[in-house]
């Protein structure tokens, strides 16, 4: 006797869900125009002055958008109050940075990487690394004080994008009995050639390197090193290239 009402309820809930979903996407014209340009709208929030705030994301960067009461114009940027307090920070952290950090960190954890440093290190840094990249080698060397002190574990997501031997060397590192030791030896000898590339790459490792390259592209990076870390508030940050001394302290933390 209960099957028919239950079925009817399910149909009604499904219809309601579809209606709400359609309504949620019924954005004002300026928001639709920004979506067409690649902005992903993550949610809305209340804003002063009769404006409606929209939290957006483009190329992995948060974006605050404010739409006028008539829905015909949009303003992109930072809003501050009379005391100089930034009003877009909280909604962007809540609607964009928090879910983006959780999603991206999970993707990074699931990629194929070589650990560099203690498993118990309190700070974890991911870096896309090509075995022939001199700037990756510089970052590896610059990070030694933090890694050797047990404060940081670097996780090298291996990619092969620079030279014809990159894939063979990356595969050799991943296939090594002790990848961490192999990576250390390679980085120490990188200027003289480093790891000898494999002539034949196993299908499994080839697929891992391809997946890493796709993730790197998806996250908006085209060169190595591409470094991803969490700031003091736990939100995802990134940097392209070898960090300066000042940035090293920001990324890796105090020595």
C-alpha cells in the first residue's frame, strides 16, 4: 500500500530538485556573460548597497562579482567598508577557497608522486617536477634545510614535458626500488645528466605520467616547477617557478 505514495513522493522531490537547479542557474545577464568567458560561479552572498555578491572561480583563482540591483551591470573586484575591512574575503573563503582546497588536495594526494622527506613532517608541499628541469633542481636544493630538519615533506608529482628523455627518466625514478633515494641521487647529479632514462616504459607508469600531466594542465600550469601548498589558514596557494628566498619561507614555513 505504501509503494504508490512513496513513488509519487520521489517523483515530486525529483521535479522539485530539477526546478531548484534550473532556478539556481537563472543568473543575471552579466553573470551569464562571465560564465561564457570561463568563470565558474560557486555561489551567491549578501552584499551592501543593494548589490548581490557572486563568488566565482577562473583559472583556479577566486573572483568576487557584485551585481547591481537591476541585474544589468556587474562589478568585479574587492569591496571594503569605511574601516578598510575587505568584505569579499569571508564569502570567497567560504564559497570558493574552502571547497577548492579540499577538492584539489584530494586530487594531489591521488596523483603519482615521490615523497621527499619524513612522513611525519607537519607540512606537506606538492610540486610538479620534470627530471630535466633546472628550476625543479634549484627548488629541491633550496628546500634541503626544511626537508632535512623533518619540517617539510615535498611530494614530487612526476611529469615529462621538457625534453625527449624526460619520460624515460621520470619512469626510471618511479620504477626504482627506492624512488625517494633514486630521486635524491638524481637531483644531486642532475647537472651531469642524472638518472639514466628507461628505453621501454611500462604501460602502468606511462599512464601515471599521462594522468599527472593532465592534472597539471587542469590546474592551470604549463611549466615546472608548479608548487601547491596551504597557507597559515589552511587554504590552497600555488606558485610557478623556483621560489625566491622570501617565498621559500612563506611556502615551507619557518626553519
